[in-house]
C-alpha cells in the first residue's frame, strides 16, 4: 500500500444511471442524428461503458425511444 486510502465511489441508483444515459442519448442523437449517432458515443457522453448502455437500454432503437420520452417529460 502506498499510504493513500482508497475511496470507494458511491453507487448510483439504477433510475438515476438510466436517466444519465438517456440524457446523453438526447445530446448525442440531437447533435449527430439517429443514423450517425453510435452507442460508443452515447456511452462516452454518459461516462459509462458501452456494455452498460446495452444492459440498461438494450439497443439504439430503444435508446432513441427513451430519449424522445425524456424530451417530452416535464
């Protein structure tokens, strides 16, 4: 050990993490368009791995649908 205490990151609740990914999808799809946007870009914008985006959102189509519902929500 180097003498530095390890700080464990707080685990984000599922709903909050999903919202974070959907917000990133809104930004990426809005900027690049559906066809040009990639799950890699969405994952990077959300600060998560691509497998995590697929685990939560399943596909780009579902991600896009979820993103459009985020835009309509108050």
